[in-house]
């Protein structure tokens, strides 16, 4: 079971791409047609490479968007669910970690192709032109050998990249299902968890002011207060004039 899961999500050792350069190619008829056919195959693998890299970039971009949604869960958890029962917190955290794991696997598989040293493509060599050939047919045969080598190697590299894209898609699909489950759990916990009431604050040793009205009346009847009040009234009258 574990071995099947590892193979399903791409946790297997990749074979190193190794293609032998053809030593010889028999001189046959229709060399021009064969060169043209091989060039079309080479162009086809180039188009296939562009499609694979475009889809891989889309998967990485969508995964980055999902990561921003996961940050909402963290803020929601810290503000509303940190006082929830233990089994609810444990369930939410488990699903969150599992979701995060599959999205990290998605990025890991999708970005393997960035290792250009491992996924090197074959191409025609300048040394072919620098060689001396007896006639035109010998040059065409050398070009055919270059094309055969490049096409066979590029097919294997593109197959590996397409496999990595498939593994990334599988992890992305599981992660998307889990984030949907996480959203449902958050909504359900918001509805079914008991609402916390207003927390009452008890003040120890409160300061009690007795006979406040009499104290205010005494302050108002003090001579200093009457003088200040008269000065304020006079100043106000002078401003009005």
C-alpha cells in the first residue's frame, strides 16, 4: 500500500536519461524526406516542451494562490478557535497540516524541471558542420544521426517532465479536496460551537468617593473659585465688546 502511494505521488527514483549517439546510419534512398521527417519530430518535441512548461507554471501559480487562502485559516484559528475543545482543534490542525503537505508536494514535483542539469535536452552540434564530407549524402547522414540522438533524448526528458506534472496534479487535486473539507469544518465549528458571552471584569479594592455632591458644592463656594469665575466672566464680556 505504501509503495503504491509512493509511486502514485511520484516518490520514486528517476532513471537518469542516457542516450547513445548512433555510430552509423545506412545510406538509403530518400534522405531528404527522412531529414524533413526527423525535423518535424524534433519540432514536435519542442512544442510538447512548451505545453508541459506552461501547464507546470499554471499549477505553481494556482498553488501560490491557495497558500494565501490557507493564511486565512491561521488568522481565523488564532482569533476564534483557540478556545475550542481539544478534539476540534486537533481535527482542524491535522487537516491543515495534511493540506499543506500535499501543496508542498505539488510545488516540489512541479519545480523539478528547473534542474536543467538533470533535464538536459539534446541538440544538433556545430561540430557536424566543421567535419569534412566526401559528398552531400554523407552530410545528410550525419545530420540524421544528430536528429535521431536529439529526438530520442528529448522524448525521454519530456516524458519525465510530463510525469512530474502528473504527480503535481495528483497532489494538487488531493490538496484542493482537503482545503474544501477544511472550509466546511471551519463553517461548522462557527455554527455549532457555543458562543462565548461577554467577559465580566471584577475590580478588586475599588475606590469609593463618598458625599461627592457635598465636596463639589464646597469647592464651588471657595473664594478662589469665585474669583476665577468672575475673571472668566469679565474676560468673556470684554471679548464680546
